[in-house]
DNA sequence: AGCTTTCTTGCATACGAATGCAACACCTGC
DNA sequence: GCAGGTGTTGCATTCGTATGCAAGAAAGCT
C-alpha cells in the first residue's frame, strides 16, 4: 500500500509539446533534438533527451507516419500459419526486415479469396511501404487487389509460383531442379517404377512434377513407369496407400509433393505392416521439421527458406528506394537442396509384381 | 501494348479532399458521407460513394488513428512461431479479434529479454489499443515495459503462467488439473513406477508437475516411485532414454512436459527397438498436431487454445471499454481435457527390473 | 563599428481524417 | 409574409510530428 502501482495511469501520453514546455523550448526544437539533428546544439540535445526519457516519452509512430508518409513497415500475407512451412518463413522475413529497420505487419489470408482481398485492402489502408504475398496453392486469388496496390505505388513481391502474372516481381525456389534431383536419387538407388502422390491439377506444385518427370526421362526411364495417386488430405493419402497395395505391378518408390503428404504415407504404410524403405521408398518435398519426426526420417528437398525471405525483403527495399517505380519486373529463382535421410533406399530384391512378400 | 499496365501509377493516393473537389462539396461532407452519417442526405451520400470508389479511395488509417486516438489493433507478443503451439493460438486470437472489429499486430519476442522489451516498446509506439503477452517458459522478461504499458493506459493481458505478477490480468489453462488427469489415467492402467521428463527447474510447467504428483499421491502412490529426467532438447531426450534404459528398476510410464519432448522420446525408444506402449507408456502435454503424427499417436492433454485466445481477447476488449481502467485484476483459468491415444497402455507383464525383454 | 558568416532556435504549415459549431436552405404553420 | 423548426452542408480546429523558412544570437572579418 506504500506504492501507488496501477492506480490510475490513464491517458498520460507524453507528446513533444509536453517536453517542449518542460524544457522551455519550442516543439520543433524537441523534435530535432530527439532526431539528433545537427541543427541543435549539443547541450540542448542533452538536456532535452534527459527530460524526454525522464518523462517516459515514446514517439507516436502514427503521427510520424502521417507526416513522413512512410510507416517503415512491410506487409506479409501468408495463407495460414499452422502449416509448419510458414512460421519459418515469417521468422526469417521478420529478421531480415528488422535488420533493415523495417517492421512487420502479418496477415493471414486463410486461402480463400475474400480473405486475401481483405488483407491486401487492409495493408493498403494502413499504408505499409511494401507487401510480400506468399501464394497459397499456386493461386493469387486477390490478383485485382494486388494490382491495385502496385498502381497505388506500393511495391509488391510474390513468393512462390503463380500462373500468368506478368507485372509482379517474384522470388521462388526452383522446384523443377528439386524434383529432378529426387528422380535421379531414386533411379540411382535402382528404382524403375514410380508413383506420384499429390493434388491432381498439380496447382502450384506443377514444377515439382515436371522436374521429377524430366529427371526420370533424362535417365532413360519411360513415362509409362509412373502412376499418379491424387491426394491432398490425410484420408486421401490413406486411400492412395490402399490403391497402391492392390496394384499388381506396383511402384517401388513414391514421391509426395509435400512432406506432410509423405508423412501420412509413411504412417499408413507402417500401420499396414509395410516397411519404409524396405518395401517402398518415400520421398517428400519441403524439408519441414516434421520430416525428422516421422520414422523413418524423410528424404526430401530442402527449400532455402531463409534465402527466399531475405531475397524478398531485398527486392521490396530496392523497389521502395526507387523513386518512380521502374517498370521492368524482377524475378529471382533460388536452387533447393536434396536432403538424404532414411525413407529412401534400394527397391526390394524380389520383383514387386509378384505378391509373395505381401503377407 | 494497347494497355498502359503498370506504367507509372505512382503516388496517386486519393484523399477525402480529392473526392470533395470532384464532388463539389467540402471535405467534412465526404468524411461523413462515407461514414454513413445521418447528417448527410441520401442522394449526396450515394453520389459521393460512387465517386469515391470510382476513384479507388481507401481510408488512410494512420490519419484516422491519429485523429480518433484508436488504432483498432491488438498487439500479440509470442516468443516464436516455430513451436506449433503458437500458430494455433495466433490464428484463434486473430479470428476472435477480427470478429470484434480489431486487427492484429504480431510481434515475435524470440524469448530473450531485449527482444521482448523491444516488441512492447514498438507496440506502445504504434499505439495499439491493447496487448496480449504470451509468456515464454514461464517468464516475463520485459516486466518493466509491460508495466509501463499499463501505466500509459494500455490494457495488458498475460497468457500463461508467470510468477509474482500482481497487477496483470491473466488467462491460463489449469495445468495442475491436466497433470493430475494424466496421473490418474496411468495409475488406472496399472503403472506403479513413473518418470518425468522435462526442464529441471520446471519453469512455466511447474503446475503440470505439481498436478501430476498430486494425482499420484491422491491414488496412494509413494513419491519415491518417481524419477526425474531433465531434458529440453532432442539430444537431452535421447540421453534420458539411455539413462532410463540403464536403470535396474525402471519406470513403466514416462510423462513428458510437452508433446515435442514426448515425440522425441517415442522416436528414440523405437529406434532402440523398444515398443510404445508395449515396453513403456509415454504421455505428453499440449495436444499439438504433432501428437497425431508420431507413431503411436500420443496420449496427451489438450489445451483449450481457442478458448484461451477468445478469453484473452474478451478481457482486452473489456478493459478497452472501461473508460478509466479499473484497478482490480482479472484472472481466468480454463480446464484442459485429457486425450487418450495409443502411446499409453498397461505396463509390461514381466517385471521391468529384469532385462529379459530388452533384446 | 559595421557587415557578413555561421549556429541555433522559433514560426508556420502540412500530413489526412474526424467533429463541434455555425450557417444556410427549406418547409410548415400562423 | 414572417417566426420557428428541421434537415444539410461548410468552417474551423484538432490529433502529434516533421520541416522549409525566417529570425535572432554569436562570432569573425575588414
């Protein structure tokens, strides 16, 4: 009771004016002093600074932003945050931005169109200095709003693949190279029959497929040796496992578009008493933390998330620095890395077309 | 070439003044029209609205915030976003806030003191209307800044446990109840020797331990039947497994403070050829998505994350609505739920002190 | 001493939107 | 035809900060 504590501390927002009054100078002088302007004498600065932080002054960034027409903030739009791929990206993006003196305004677009549009609208309303949009499943639902943002002079960068967008800057990983690397790896192990598990229209992950197939055909593998198993959810992955099990001449290696899918496959395969990679090799794509949690750990392709985030931030900063925004779009494509783990191995010795080892 | 595209659209920011000019009215009239004020006639409103969205007008929220002294934004401080517990929380918090017309300003405190202080400082500078701080490992490193925030009239709510904080509103899950439920479950299965795996000083998860022990002693289980295995990282979890393996009279059930730890235990136990729950039962805490990815799926305690987030938002909104902030602190404690899965079962039939079944 | 130069400070204003108050137009009733 | 009301609109100002410009003080120069 000897201390006042949280009693009433309401609305005691200290402004430059308050400090000016206490210091007996004008408000602009305080502004300049705290900004360390060379116009102000050293001793005045010192005195004002002392008074300022004794009074617990904190800049009002909304006022400053209004005046300077800059929020020093970058908007980041991601579809969701439960998918472990995004947290990593957010973290890296935030770190790079902070290093450059920028703050982060995160928006969750939730993958449906209205939400993404709303996010972009909000980001425009709060006057962020630039926006990075991470595509969800290869789409850019709110393309219109994104273009409006650009036309309003706000730099926009797209992270990931999106079809038919001519005038956006982009940064992405070379999924084709990753897919190709996986194919070569599996062929090197001796596999000849392959399965591909993922969404059917392959939206967004199209290049993974293309790269994988290219890798196969480069090694002289016929296209007929590849089967497709459409699946996006866990249930569909389980179904895919059953379909695979029932095949007479089944693939000895399965390529899942995403680590999460690969993890589902491993789970349901082992549930059915099959061994990975003894009976079948599984490879994924993304290299999520998840990939090391499943047993066996997943062979996969590591997306260079830190590099992607850093590149995106730099592209935005470059655009922001350009006084009139240049017309030419910029694209950067980074190369992912193959990560070998335990889920891939040589095919079973006996020919898999006979069902003898299925019992 | 028939279309101009992204040519030059720079700095064409439309303001209320622009619209006023085009409509031949005053700026305040436009402001009121777009705010649907009853002061403005229906036909003027219609005309202005048309002109506004033909011109692509977007409110400038920084100007509005400056004038109204409210940003309609809630700050959320979480230690990190890689831990899958947080994404879920963020999502729920964002959804509840949005439903109430509030936006989210996410800050990653990174668990070290300066960072958390910087986050709170920034949130104060941008004038958020309220702040939810999610404690990292039971600490509130930037307590000073949090109190400064409160004294400046900004509502602050703490999510999670933090020792010795008298004047903060809080919302938390009843970890003790969860721990106790786990203990009862294991005892019901017939276990008599227990191991606890987690950080040694039990910072932040202290109640989980207390509840677990209380549950045991309630069932008449002696305290000597409990061993502690300090571990926070994966490496330490592996070490714990080895120590456990070497014990003459080892526990038949292991309680990990966090699902992630439990997952590590399962992984390294099965790596060493042991069966879960055949040889040893494992239980976790948190009910992350991860818990269903590991094999066997984890028996754990489900934290009511949605409810926690919603409660926190409501506490903040209540505080914001209070004109002078009331002095009395508010605390809400929610009850978690036991989730039974495959990682727990009856103890092995042969006494585990003999090593016969270890081969 | 008078004048220019260099420092330091204050004045005025702008950023874009919201709002109390005054002013004007219109309609009604006498 | 004029007082009083009602319904719309404009004027003036405010939020807190930044900055171009003028003004004043101090100092150096002839």
